């Protein structure tokens, strides 16, 4: 087992020397986009303990703000997948990052924006909503609409530039950008807040996406039109496609038709069960560290950096893991599902977070980090099941359907968490609320794997679209 990664690295080095490696430039661009995506997404959760004090938020207020993000993200994922399939990947991705960067910056204007929204809510009888909550709800909705384009565009770019046998590794690499973003955020956001205020944190972080846009428009083009790509590498990219003798049709595929496939439902259910777990970690961990251990501002940097470093290792390692089984003779799908079963066991470590937390807060950070690492390994593989089985023209739409399902699952988990935390906080033992949530998070992956395997027991590529 100790020689396997070395053999894999040597194999890819030989391939890159023989055919070229421009595809990895595209992977790097997608990696940085995902990093920026999670930087923008993480700013609010890091400022939540301070904004809670400043504006008097309850846990349910914060849950409602994050739920708006998740619900908008869920609906937008469905639309984003369709838009990415209709537009070319170059401009689909470009518009996505423009919109979410604007959304990130708008958070700095949450109070003036919130005054108008709160007035409208009161006018139409929706109920009393505080100015700050209304403003942040609007800002999160704009951010979510743009960010929904990241993963459909990223998965499609990887499907365009990588053969199937490399896609999980490439997906794991770009998906690790989520962890880099989550690591950079606690390093930069508290510092910006302490020196220039909470508004500056949203504005400065939000502007980074516009810098990425320049490099994306310079370096990305479809492989068939990419002048920097050698003929040998283009041939290698298409080397394991079942139908490469004629060009793939480009007419759009209806959602209704895609929902007729068990493969779509398997992916959607897997996302529904597990996406909320990652978002729970992302949005609630700073609040958890403050509520149970009194850790706030710069003090959260090291715990969160450790946690997301572990997650990054899981993302890249999870991308490599199926190749271990594929080299043993398993089909791509069977190797991936076998790897995902092993990965689904690791979140069970989260169950030890609360019982052992009294010893040191580093133990729950470690155990939750293992769970976060497992999620990223899972994510690298579940995304790739789509490009394994669906033609490229449908990849964005299927990822969008699954993303919507994942977002809806996240809304339910977030609302449940907010209600539990307020309830048990009022009773004087908020740790019980976190224990319940950690238990749900730990079991979600095994349930998801069992249902996915039942729906699609063996490799079944879609050939009639």
C-alpha cells in the first residue's frame, strides 16, 4: 500500500511527458475558482459571533439567513446546470463568478438594503424582520445565485478536458480548493475585521473573483478549439469514450427526461443526504467553538485551519482512492462505489466529538476534521459519477438537479440546527443540540451510499440521450 501513490504519480508523469499537460492548467483555474467560491461563502460564518453581538441575532435568525442562501442555491443550481449546458463553459463560468463576487460585496450594504426589504416585508404582511437580517438575507441570495454556477461549470470543464480515468483525481484536486478557501478565510477575515471593520471584509474578499476572471478568459477554450493543446493530448482526453466515432449531439435534454433515469436519482439522493453536512460544518463551526469553548476572532484560526487542512487531504486522497480499485481490475463505477463505501465509514468519528470534548477542544476539532475530510473525499467521487455515466451535454443539468437536492437537504439541516440550538440554549445545555446534529451528520453517508447502490447496482452508462 505504501508504494501505490508513488506508482500513480510516476504513471501520470509518464503520461504528461508523452501527451502534454495543459489539461492541468484548466484544473488549476477551476481549483482557484473554487477557492474563491469558498472564501466568499465563509466570510459570514466567521463574522457571525461578532454580528450576533452587534445586531442581537438569535441562532434562529442566523439559521434563517443561511437557509436563504441554501434555498436560493438549491433552486439556482437547477437553473445553473441548464444555463451552463446552454452556454459554453467559458462564459457560463465567467458570468457565475461575476454575479457571486457582486453578491459578496453587497453584504457590506446589508443595512441600507435591509431597510427597504424590511419595509416591503411589513407592507405585504410577511411579518417583522429586523433590518440586519433582511439585508443579509438579500445579500446571501445574490451570492447563492452566482455561486450555484461553480460546480456545474467546474464538473463540465473537467469532463471536457480529462479522460474518465483521471476525472476523480482532477475533481478531488479542484474540490480541495474549497478547503483552501476555508483555511484562508479564518486567516484573513478576522484580521480585516479587526483593522477595518466587517464591511471591509466582504468588499476585499469579494473583489478577488474579478482578478480570476482575467486568467479564465485568457486560458480557457473548448479543447477542440484550444490552440495551446497538443493533438496528442486532445486524443488522450477522448481516449476512453465509448462513443468517439461521431460528434456528440448538442440539443438540450429536458429535466423530465433526466429524471426518468435511476442514475439521476442516485446522484440527487446522495447529494440530498450529504451536502447539508458540509454546509453545517462551514456555517456553524465558528458558532460552535464560541458557544461551547468561548473561542472567537483570531483564536479560531488554528482550529479551523487544522480542520480544513484535513479536509483538503481527504479531497485529493478521495480523488485518488478509486484508482486503487480500478488498477485491481474493477470497472470505474465499481471501483468508485467501493471507495465511497470505505469513505462513508469515516464520518462515524464525529460521534466522539462531544463525549471527548471535555478533555480538550482539539479533540472535537480533530474528529470533525476527519468527518470533513471524508465529506470532501465523498464529494470528489459523487460528482464524478455523473460524468462517468452521462454524456457531456447533460452533465451540467444533472449536476444542477443534484445540487438542488443537496441545497434543499442543507436547508432542512440548517433550520433543524437553529431550532435545536435555541431550544437547548434556553434550557442551559446547548451542547445537547450539537450532539444531536453530529449524530445526524455521522450517519448520513452510509444511508446515502446504501440507497445509491440500490438504485444503480452496477455501471450503467446512459447511451440514449
